[in-house]
C-alpha cells in the first residue's frame, strides 16, 4: 500500500539557519509529490510539487525540494529560515491505486523557529 | 480572487446534534474533498466528490454525510452517530482528476462538542 512518512514530528531551528524536512514515500512507480505548509488554525498552502524532469524543484517562500528515487525521498529544504516559517509542514503523494487517483498525506512536521 | 470558503470558522455542537459545515468554491473545480485533522494524525479523508450529484466515501466516512447538488458547494454534515467529532475540518478542491493537480484548501472549521 502507498504511504508517506515524515520521520520528524517536531523540529526546532534558529532563525537564519538552514532547514531540511524529511519525507519518504512508498509507491511502486514515480509518484506525484507535494509539500504543503499550514499556519496555526489555517488551511494548507501548496509550497511546491514534482512530477518529472529536474529532480530539484523550486517553490514559494524560498523553499526547494529534491526528489531522490533511490532513497524514495522528497526532502524539503530552505537555506535560511525566517521566523515566519514556523508552521506545520505536510508531505503528500498522489498515486494511482485500485480505487483510482488518491492522495496520501504524511502526519506532518511541526517547525519552531527560535530567535 | 478565487478560492474556497469554509464557514463557520468555529462551531460548537451539543451531544446528539447534527451540524453542517459549509464549503463553497469559486474556482470552477470539479473535485471537492473533506478531510479531518487531529493532532499527530495528519489528514484523513472523509468524503470526496469528482462531479456534481456523485460522491464517494473516504477512509473515515462513518458518522458523516455529504451532498453535491451544485459544483460550487460541498457541505458536510456531522451526525450524532459520529462519536468523537471534535476536530479541525478542512475542505479542498482540485482542478481535475489527474494526479498532477494539487489541492486548494479552505481555512478550516474547528468543531467542538460541548
């Protein structure tokens, strides 16, 4: 069965430090991969997505993610974190299964940014 | 600007009551979804609809009902059969059926049982 794993429940970084949020997926073919961000009490906003082509994709707010097929990973990165980046981050996979097209979300990683 | 509007933002339900959460979109998207979000559990799919007058159960449909009479609207009713309804509910839409379309989310409704 398809699944998405975000191994880190919570991460704390200092403002200005670099950030990497991990995402691993389980799927037989190349999936459609997404990263979303959720501010407290709000909906989810799409940061970036990957289907094919260049494995390093750029998104909004200075985020990027790299698809690594050999590691079944799609990690989100940012070179320098800002206090406003504190939020919950969700990795998602779009995959085709017996019931049709489905989306699978990870359980999220909560990011705290300290000054 | 196009988007998804969920209302109300906060909702309180007494035991044994049915309540309806509103979701309206002006994006002209065909597909609409309802997710439930609980701390530490990510998003779980309740119901989805790919087209007007048709909808499918998701992973946790028990105790919930939906309708899709108009393309723009996909209301969710939390019935008294739902034993633990306190959660954050998110409505989303998608432009097409393909996997490449990401979701557009509303800002959510927080439901609390009192």
